[in-house]
């Protein structure tokens, strides 16, 4: 077969339509019975995967391609999403986070006959793959893997798998355990000893805090914020800085800003260094963390918060008339209802951050139809070697 393209899921598409993983355009391949490919004529863009776990682990999809190819492929995903909505826009470039920079990840743990295994799942499989030499995670999280194995021995039952959301905070590792095993007083003592031994600053069992040795704070501008266990956080510090720099530039002249889907204050708190901000978010715990961080930070302008489900109850034009700009960073589903109200309110400036080019393009079409102009788009690749794509841009009224 000959590979003619790569889909947005990272699968090579052969000339007969067959989808083959880990292949690149212009390659001639032989398809093997197990669904993998023997490369007969490799692409000049093919490289040796930097991680020895690549062939078995499902955490990465595109380590077999050089950086220039991946960058062009990801910007192409954005361009095609826009074209699907009839939008022609300039893509200013792509910013890619370096290896060993992923500060938050959800791993899985499972007990084995000889001990425990912690890692990512294989592609499209329940099989678990240990990743001691992962090229994504920060060195702090990689060094934590033996501790996570010890934790798995305590937290997992014989047949069940546990979830381990690990975050590299300023004080040290922060861990949320998701398990069906009940928490007992004896287990609580064992977990406390384990946290002390391995320098874990917070350990949460489902929704029950077990250990908090130090506050697992993240810094947003001048503010120090302790997110709720498992709360959303930009995947890399590099990606967060990149998105924030574009949002700050977009809001340069704004004095009253509404931050929609504000989370724990990634954008709210740095923006409050120069403007008043109203932060709206559906999760009350994240807003409580944001508010506490604001109150403890010096020299910030006024920040107000509102717990509100923006999918079911978007802010209406009468609510939005108090602001001269909006920042919106919705989840993958986008923000169709809220963007329609933004368009009706005709705020002069809207900065949009998105983790889904398809829903971004749909929502962008609504603003463009209302007379907005779309500035050049910057693609942000926090999830290196994966199929995930993020982007940021600004809309201004023509």
C-alpha cells in the first residue's frame, strides 16, 4: 500500500482507504496480520521515536514524524476545521511545549502477581504499559512512579484498576486517587506514611482528603492558588505562558473583563493586575480557590466570581453590557450558547482559547456573522506527539 495522508486522529490513510497507525504520507508499506505496518519505503519525514515506550504505549501518536511534519499537520487540522465552516483565517504559527514538561497527567495503576504496574494504556486497549522513561512527564512526576506503584498496592483491589491524577505543584507532588476500595483508618495511616516517605504534599482518596502536608499551590500571576483535587490545569507551564501572553495582549486596552469558564483563575488573576475581572465558572470549588488566591495577592484590581452553568444559563446581553471585553476558554464541547449571547451583546473584544478546532470554528462563525474580525490564530501544542490541538485568537468588531 501507499500512504497518502494522515487523519486528524494520527492514522495514516492508504490509497485504498485503509487506516494504518504510525505511518506517514508517501510511504510504501506492507500491512501485517496484526494491523501494524512493515515500512518498505520510508518517508524522509520519518524519525526514530525518542521514547522506547512508543510502540506499546498509547500516550503518544506521532513520535515517528519529525517536528516540522507534526507542526504542519497540527496547523493543518486547524485550517481544515475553519474551512469546514467557510472561514479563511491566517494561522500565525505554532508553539510547541518541550519534552519532559507535562506537569499534570492521569495515569492508571493495577496490581500484578509480582507487585504493581503504573502507566498509560496501550492504543485502543485496556492493556496497561509501564512508562519509566516517559518523555512527556516532568522529572518530578517521573521520579514519582515508584511511589505510585507503592500507592497502587495499597489502593487497588486484586482485580480493579485505579486512576491516579498526578500534578506537579510548586510545593511537590499532588495526587488524586480514584478507586472502589473503601478507605479505612488503618489504610489512612499507611497512606500518611507513604506520603511522608515520598514527599507527596497532598493525597486525596476519591473525594476524601487524606494527607495535606503543604498546600499544592500553582502560581497565576502574583497569586498563589490551591486548586481543588483533580481540577483543570493547563498541561504544561510553557503552554500556559503561551496562552496567557496572547490573552494579555488581546485584552491590552480592556478595563472591565468577564472571564467565562474561568476555572481556578489561569487568566483571571494575571488580568486583574491591570483590569477589573468578573470570573464565571460552573464549579464552585474552583472559584473558591480563585477567590482565596486573589485575596492573598498584593496589588490586584477587583475580582468578582459567579458560579454558573454557562451551557444551560449563558450570560445574556443585559449581563454582558457591564464589560468591554470577554475571555472565553470552554471545554471541548465549545460554547455555542454563550458565544451567541456574546455576538448579540457586541462586546468590542473577545479573546477565545480552545482545545477543539472543530467547535472553535463553529463558534467563530457565529461571531464573524455578527460583524467581528478574526485576528491571526496561534496554535499551541501542549500535548506534544499527541493528536490534541489548542489555539488562541482575538475577535474585534469591524
